[in-house]
């Protein structure tokens, strides 16, 4: 789950990380005057709240000096479409704009905490060249990237934070502030079960203060049961179908193809999608009903897949490991009876009691094709979708 900038900065503030004075988020231009008053004396910065980097180049960040300038910028920004190098050719609609007091920037620093999978621990990544795309900097000047691995139990040790500060050229007067800030970022990373906590840029103001003027937090979806306040929020990236699937406990991500896939297990789902692509088709979704799916969940999965107007056929690929194939087949049949199936259906079962499961499907009289293997199923699904 990715948090918007203003959500990340709220969390930073509660953790003691200094952020600019803010007027909050507006969703319509009429809310701007109150936001400007809350933000204090100008100039101000208006920032489109979308989950994509490179907003500034796309017109999503504006520095304004007067209320009149702010009003024009807000009107132009609300409702605009933003396409950046991170939106993969599509455009995001701007529904919220953050209003912050502008800061006088003397220096910019990049700072983040990510997971080092090889060492199985958090790692602080920093660079004295903040404000840049860190991926590009890592390619062109890898020596400019600093790394400090951290014990996830003890957190950031003061000597590690001081070592990082010296290498970044943080002024001695701000050394204590920097140590507290980096330590707080690491605590947030661990406490939130995050995969990324990023400040880009962390600035030194003209007055010599450290300030996090932008923020990004990505939380592991699998840990959201421990963070009720985050799981209850509306995910701005999720579609209506993805939100519906989440309510019934199904992992679903919509894609651009026309073959709806229903699979049990994330790895098998990805393998199924790859096989469909190898057979010349394009999957319409990633859908994992899980190892213990009930007939109600399978029926819900059918309904979700069929709500996608692009779907021309449905491919079910189920491995009977945790559940027996005959139980799975019975669940599929009950689900199909509850749902008006308007597209061809291809079913591939494998695993425990597979013969019994296939026989149940054969005797059902329902219009479907059975497949002996995943490759056979993919080819049949691609052929059905082309008809």
C-alpha cells in the first residue's frame, strides 16, 4: 500500500520528523483561502497528490507568491491529468492538492530506508545529491550513494547516524537533529512494516534547519492486519473491482487483456499468466482465491471477473493440495450455478483426487472445456477468446 505525500508527512510529524508548515489538502478551489491561512505567510507550494514521481515536470508542483497566483494554480491543478515516467503511459487524475508553506532551500539530501533482502535487515540509503531520481544517480554515479545497514531490533545506532551525517556533510549544528531524524525514520520503517520510507528531498534551509519537504511510505500489504487505520483508508490506486475483491478476501489486480484467470496461489497465478502469454493471449487479471477458498469466494471471483467488459473467456487453474480436487470442483459448480456465465470457461484441475474432480465437472452438463495440462488450458483459453 502506497501512501500519498500528505499522509506520509502526517506520519513523519507524529514521529518527530520536521516537516513544513501545512495548510492541508484541498479538493476544490473554494477551500484554498482557508488552507493558505493555515499554511501561514507566503510564498506557498501547491502539490498534486498522486502516486507518481516526477510531478514537478508534469505541472503537478507550483510555487506561488500571492493568493491570486495560488487560486489560478489550484484551479488548473484540480482535475488535471498527470502523466510521468512512473505512470507507464497512462495519466492520473488529480483530486487532491496539498498546500504547504514554501521553504528556502540551501541544500538537498536524499534519505530513505528500504529492506536489504540479502542481509535480511533494513538499510538506510542516502546521498548528498538530493532531489534527483535516485535510480538514475545509482546508474551514473554509484559512488554517490551511501548505505548503512541497521539492526531491526536495536534500530539506528547513534554512531551510525553520525557517520552518515559526516559523510553527507551535515553541519555540526544540526548533527543531533540529523541523528534523531534518521533514527525516527528507521523506527517508522520497522513499526509500519514498510518496504520503503523515503524523504526526497531532505533539505537544509537558509536558516540551517533540517526539513522533510517531501515524503513517501510504502507499507507491505501482508501486514495491514496490524495497521487497522491504514487498511481502512481508501487506496487511491485501487479500482472498484480491486476494492470489491479485497472485501471478500480475494487477491485481485486488473490488467489489460481479455482472458480472465482464476487460480489458487500467487505463484501459480503468475505462472498461469506467463503461460497464457506464451500461448499468444493476454491475461485480464491476476486473481488468487487462496488455498482454502469457499464456494462463496469462488462465486465472488466469477462475478468480479465478469464485471470486466474486456473478458472474453475465463481460465480456471486449480491445484488440489491443501484442498482436494473433488471439493474444488463441487465449489466451482455451485459458483457457476449462482453466476450467469456469459463467456466460455476452461478448467484445469491437478492434484489430490483429480480424477474424481474431473468426473464431477464432466457429469455436470455445464458448458465448459476441461484441460489436461496448463499448456493445454492456456491454448484452449486463447482459442476461445479469439472466437
